[in-house]
């Protein structure tokens, strides 16, 4: 199988904890042809979408130690057509590069893209949770999104809760997430001015999210990795002292976690929509059984969940990709056989 990882620059990989490196290592270990590139290296050559890639040199020893594998990896630089890959992993860090999606539009029928580019387009920001309907909505906290300062002030004032969560729409990694309390409402207006920004005419430039505070948020959140609509691993992230954000990059720590019945029900009800939208491998953040966020671009957590549970989630992910590619090959082979039967009949 030939796999391309569109990711962040190789030199920025943190070998000890990087989830993408685990996926790459598993693919290389199985003998697959693996290439890595970045969105900045996508190009068009003679009307064909391609990329300047670093391809892992065949025959090199693959160390079981991820840091050693990373440090000793040997590459060959070459420009390759994207349609030649059986699978493409989109593992670039947020925010979504919409222009990169345009490069991939032309090859979506030739290769399996995980996650699907249309799914990435609709789910790359925090508005995606508002698209869940039916029973799934029971697992979504009340959420308001706007750049209208007066509207958000009214929502905050009318809320029966003593505190709410305020965060930027396009933030990631826990950046900009704060708790706003009614007792400090005199500061809320200036906070909105800062988050929304604006021009001289007073028109806001940034959307913000005002969300019901979910009880238990101060104790951390749960990161669940979903593969093909099913949970395959989870961990609890506990925030540092005097910190609302549980993200590891914000100083949080991770502990082993077993899914509760409510979390299992949440996964059951949102899983089918994720698959329909082509979001095959995602990370969801859950607090108190409520879905807070869906992470579709380079979801992390593989390394830490592996350590906590002595497992290898990357094995399941590559198994899944192999099965999808194999199924597509079978369909193509069968189609060609049928075409040949028809061609032979015509020749007679």
C-alpha cells in the first residue's frame, strides 16, 4: 500500500508523544511505501495535483523505539502525483488550510482520504456540534455563537447559570478558553471586545462561543478517539491547579479512564453521523457526558492512551485503512472483470 501523510514539518515532531509518528511507524513497519509532505508542498504539475514529498527509503531497519526511528529515518526527496497513493492521511495542525482542500478535490475519487475533505470542511471548527440532531442533541451543551456583542451580553445576563464558558471559534489546544462568572459580569463587556475585536465602525471581526458551563469541568475532560464511528480508546485529562483547561499543552495531566454508560451512549449516537461525513478518525472531548468538541484535524492522544492501557491504537487505525483500500481494490478488480466479459462478448 502507498500512503501519504500531509502533516506538519518533520522537524517539529515531538517523537516521545507524537500520534502521527505512531501511525507512520506502523505503516513503515508493515512494509508500506510511506511519504510525508506539508500543505505548503502541494503543487500542480501539468494539470496533475502532486506534492514534493520525503519518501522513507526502502530497506532501512525499523527500530521499535519511536525516538530512534524518528532520529534515524532516511528519506528520498521526490515530487509525486497524489492520485498514485492508495491512502492520504490529513494530519496537518489546525487551522484548516482551505486551499489545500482544493488540491485534494481532484484526487478524491482515486485515493482514500482520512479524513474526507468535505468532512474536514464542515467540521473543522466548533460549529460542527450544532449539526447533530435527534437524540444526539441531548449530549450537546447549550451553545451560542456570534460576533454580536450586545446579543452575547443579553444571553449571559439571562442565563440561569452562575458561570459560562467563553472561547474563540477558531481556537485549538485549549487556547483562549475561559470561565466567566456572573459575579464578575462587569468585566464581560471588555472581554467580548477583546475576543471579538472589530474595526473603526464597530463591526466585530471574530466569532466567539458562549456555552453553558458543564458541571465537573473543573475536574477535567475526557478525550475519546473514534475510529469508523466507534470508540477505540480514551483518557481523562486533569487540569493543573488554578487552570480551567485540561489540555496537556496547557499543563494538564492524563489518567486512565473507562468509558461511562453515558459516554458510550454519546459515542453510539454521534458515530453514524461522523462516518456519513467521512470523519473516520477523530478525537472528541467530553465533560460530564456532554460533547464539547470534535477534533478532526490531526487528533492526538494515541501515545498517551497507549501508555495508560498498554495498547497500540495505531495498529487498529492502519488495519482500518488497509481494509478500506483492499475493499476498493476488490471493487475495481471485479468491475474490470465484468468489463472484460462484455468486451469479449462484443468481439464475438
